[in-house]
């Protein structure tokens, strides 16, 4: 089983949204079964899943101290991917989560505050020796700031080519436990998630081969 951790020091960057959407994208691509894990005390991912009618992706509640053991158990019973949401802070607890990652995805809004904050998250992944990439989120269409943000982030690491734009359908779809892939599977937002999942899967496989 491969483990994907969503980490960012900044709150509101889109970790929970990406975790939910990419897990659904993976299921729809035939890459499941997938399992979601929520280590954020706010429990937004857990709340989303509890409002969901579809049982896939699965959800596994667990204490942080049991994470390594439970991940091994989930892999043994046949899960292909685990998607782990984290709180917006750099703590020892987050370090222990990142240590279990096969890949770290860092959602980053194209704003000066977010760009200034990425350094500590990058250090976290680097210190743990984990491959990572940035995903630009909540971008305004045709914004010069988005282009500048991608250029700035590329100095720190790989940036996903699929930009997640600021659209109301992302938030609206999650109200009742769904995603844009289920609300409007042919829409632009769904296309972004499909492309982002393919990027993450490809980068993760390349990183695994390189080890």
C-alpha cells in the first residue's frame, strides 16, 4: 500500500479537499481500494466521509500512536492507497505522519503568505527523506499571480501541472459527502482532479523506482 500525506503549514490551503477528491479520483480510475485517514483535530475529512452515501473510499479512524501499525494492517488486508489529512501546523505529531509517507503533496495557494510558508513544510518532507510536490490551489483563472507562484514554487521542488482553480463547486460538492467528480464528472473541476491524481500516481511510482 502506498501512503500519500497532505501537508501544509497554512490553514485553508485545501488539504482536506484534495485528500477527499484524490481518493475518489483514484477509486474512479480503478486504482483502489483506497482508505482515508484524518489526523487533523478539526476532523473535517472525517465529517465529510460521515456524510457520504458511497462507502468508497473507506475511512479508518485511528490514534497517531497507532499509525505505523495500522497502515501496515490496512496494506495487508488489500488497500492500495492511503490518503492522510494533517492539521495546519509543524509539530512532532506531523513529523511522525510524514515519516510514514510514500509521497507528500503540499497544497499551496498563489498568495505571498502561502509562498512564504512553504519552506518549513518542504524542510519537513526533506528531513524525512520523502518525495514531495506542490499543488497550486484556489487559483484565479488567467491570473498572473498564479504563474508567478508556480515559478516561485518550482525553485523549491516539482509543481503539479494541474492547477486547482477557485470554483464554488469544490465546496458545494462536499456539503453532502460528495466531490466534483460525482456532481459534474465532465466539468472542469473534475478534469483537474483526474489530471492531478495521474500526476501524483506517476510521481509516486517514479520515486519508488528511484529508491
